[in-house]
């Protein structure tokens, strides 16, 4: 496996590999996400208790679980970069942070728009909501640290340490609904084996979830490429790539 | 289809505002993220190109100056010989 993985440790190979998969991933993401959204909005049945407000579920839950999943991925990348001095891991961690922050924000906002009609309040300082808000601040802190230093290696180290300390928040978010009394309802999807959801609701959820996963991969690939270029700006291959890009732009302009 | 008419679809059984607010915010935030990622990539390329141009120019100036210095020295040398 290491032999197979080895070429991808080269920034140039990774850069071109990410560039090649972006078009495929974007087409799949657009397709699956549109199916998921239309299904969720128009064809999925209304909940017998929550009525049509339940349709918020189809973006709230994927966004919330992705906000935690991306953080976990970022923590793995930060760990690899701190322990094995693997430079590309830093670039990928820096690429993931803004994506995760966006999904955390979406989870919080849609959650609050769901909470207003169901609980009668936009916001409450309960365990699930507060720990998710802390996750947003962790993401913002990581992003700020990545941008705070001119030296990207130093920035990666500082942001990596914050990322690893923040991992403690993930189990707190996950189990907050079980450990504390909270307004937030328990998990519906991730009960292994028998999700407490009807099939007509599970399918559109799956489409939305995997559509979001694909979209996340597309955006991370785009940002990963920028991070690689910024970190390798003095390498000859980046130089030739940039000048080729400029001449192409000039001919397009003419 | 769960709805009888388009207005029922918009109304969402009375929850229209909250449902459309959620979907709207999600779509807008994601679009913003996608656009900022793409423009960010172009920005990085432009920055590197600018730095490269600046360095190339500096290198040229340095070369020219070295050449001038050499010419000047050889001129002086010739004067001395004469």
C-alpha cells in the first residue's frame, strides 16, 4: 500500500491528481444534490408530528454530521503533519478548515430555523447547541492561525496543535443528547441496523448526505490545490505552471 | 408529489418561512464558499506570477549593472594604458 501511496506524497502529483478528479466530482455532486433537494422538498412525506418543517432535517443533519466529520479529517491531517512532518497534510488541513466552518454555520442556522417553530425559540444554551457553537469557534481559530504566520510550516504547527486540542469537543457534541437533558432530539439516522426512520424519508436523506459529501470533496480539492501552490511557490514546476497559465490568459484576452 | 398546488408547496404547511430560510441560507453559504475558493485559487496564481515577474526584472537589472561595471572598468583600464 505504501508503494502505491508514495507518489501522492509528491505535491506536483497530488496537484494534478486533484485537478483531474474535480470535474467528475462536481458533476456527480450537482446531480445527486439536486435529486436530493427536490426529493426532500417536494416528494418526501411530511412528518406525522412535525409536519413539513421536517424538511429542514434533510440539510440540517448532513451539515451537522459533516461539520464533525471534516473536523475529524482535519485532526487526522494535523496529527500526520505534526508527527511525520508530512507537508501535504498541512495543506489539506488548511483546505478543510473553511469548508468545515461553513457546514458548522449551516448546521447552526438551519437548526435554529427548525428550533423556532418546534421549540418556540431560535436559540437556547443547551449542551448540543453550545458544543456545536464551540466547534464553529474552533474552526475560526484554526483558520486564523493558518493565516497568521508568513511561514506556512509554523502556521501549520500552531493550527495543528489547536486542532488536536479541539478534538475533545467531538465526543461532547456526539453524546451531548445522551449525557445531558436537552431539548435537542436524539439521533434518528445513526442507530446502526435499524434507523428509526421510514424508508421514504431515508432515501432522500441519503441523496442529500452523499451529495454534500461529494460537494465537500470538490471544494476541498480546489482549496488543496491553492494551498499546494502557495506552499511551493518557488519550485520550478509551479513557476512553469504559472507562466503557462498567464500566457493562456493573455491569448484568451486577445 | 406531496403538494396539491404551487402555493401549497411555497407555504409548506405553514412552515414555509423556516423551511425556505434554511434551504436559502444553506445554498447561499455554499455558493459563497465555492466562489471564494475559485477566486482564491486564481488569486494565488496571480500572486506567484507577480512575484516571478518582479524577480525576473531584478535579475535583469542586476545583470545589466554588472555589464556596465565591467565596461566601465575596461574603459578605465584602456585610459590607463593610453
